[in-house]
C-alpha cells in the first residue's frame, strides 16, 4: 500500500481529533504539514505533535508539500473554496461538517471532483460505529420489518457566549443555527438509516439567543417508504441528549447518547405479547463494538484511496443532508411543505439557507 502524505488546514478545537486519527494510521500515512492563519498557534501545535512543517498559506503548502489528502477543518464558510483548491492541487479532501452551505456550493464541488478525478468526503463519523452499521444491515435485509415511525432529537445547550465567535450565529458564515451546526451529525445518520426522504414540513425559531439564525428547529418528515418521523434540533436544552428511535413492524430500536455512541447506547424492544426470537437473535448477533470516530472513518477513506474509488460519505451520500437542510429552511420560512428535488437553480434556497440571494450593489 502507498503511504499517503496528509496535511491539515485549520488549527481550531477539533484539530486534536484529526491529529489523533492520523496518528492511529501511522503505517499508512504521514502527517507532513499544518496550516493556520494564526502563526503562533500553528507553530505551537506543530511543535507539540512533531508535525514537520507549519504554514500560514494554503497555496504555499499545496505547492511545496503536494499532499495526497487534506483534512479541511476551518470555519464552515471556507470549506467549499478550500476543498476545490485542494482538489485542483491533486489532493483528496476530508472535510469537517458542514461540507458546504448550499446545493449550489455542493454542485460546484461535484464539478471539481469530475474535473480532477479526486474526491471530497464529509466528516460524518457517526455512520461508522458498529451498532449503526448493524442496524443498517438489518433494515436493508428486512429483518425488522418495514420502518413506520421515527424520532431524531439533537437536544443540546449552547450559551450566548458560544455564539460570540464571529463566524457563529449567521447565515453567511455558519449557514444556520443548530440545524446545520449541531444536529447535522444525528440527522445524517438518521436519514442514512431511514432511507430516502420525500417531504418535509418545518418550523424554526429564535427563542432565547441573540443571533441571526434559529436556536431551535422542528420538522415532520415523510419518507419514500411511507414512514413518518419527527426531527428536532435545539441549542436551548439544559439536559443535553442525542436520541433516535426507530419503530419497525417487528421491533423498536433506540439510541440514547450525547456526542458519540458505542453498542451500550442502543437497545431493542419487541412488541408486547409477541414472540419474535429470530428478530432478537439477529439484533444480538452484533459482537463487534466500534465507536463511530474520525479514526474509523479515516480508515475507510484510506481504503477508498487504495482502491481509487469514491469514498462512502461523498457524492449522493453527502448531498442528501445538504438538500434536506436546505429544504427544512425553505419549509420553515415559507410555511409550506417541500419535497425532495424541489430546489433547483431557480430557487433562492438552492443558493442559501437564508432564502435571500443578496446581489452586490
């Protein structure tokens, strides 16, 4: 196997998770550079983690280091331009969520992928836990029966001080509130497990934080398979919880956690007075206990690079959540139901979750 040269762009709070994930694959990769506009910080992190090259310019780093893979972990509004820049420099990209702020930006990334033959994968590590994968297999094989009802709650708490950073709390820089910045992880996992969604009816509100965007959103969602679900995203919930529930014909499956999960966070319940030994046995066949992590997703991304194939969370698998969020905002702001596929280049919500395309004077 080729040993890949990796660079990280961005030295914010999540950088430690990426450095650790890269270090866990030391036999397959080499971390050659870190880039950040804060020279003191980037030099300090490089020194502490024995990263050989510190840069304050992405262009200079790409020209000198020629990395095979770039981890983009900068503020959200820079993701699209940096991802495209790295693709054109010959690198694959592993980009933190949200990958971009609109379908227009996503489609621009897709065009750059086609032009370069490289790929961009979004960080959605929740998909890579053993329990989530196991449930997906049971759903796809019909072991649990049809999905009927679902609940997806990201109930987190963020203070007003949290929104003090300049890029948070605005459509321009953060693309929205907890819908896109907090709940995106759980919603992505939920949508992957439930299948293609068909229609959304939503509300958003700014109830208690002094910000431009929402601090809570709620949606009713109908899926192509007929299932009906609720989705809630909150930055206002003092008792924090991430919760998913899936009611199938043969069982209910729940996950209760906060920022990550292992098998212990999941449970299955069978219908009362119904004997379903096969259903329970198939659920309990899960023996591997792997946490969904940056490390695990990076492992599978490297496997895709070895094979020269599109990585799992990219292309249509990454576009699904971007379209869902854009449609949620459109439904909330217009008061109308929105169907998947409704957002075209003639719709302002194709370009921004704010729904208003601002033309420079």
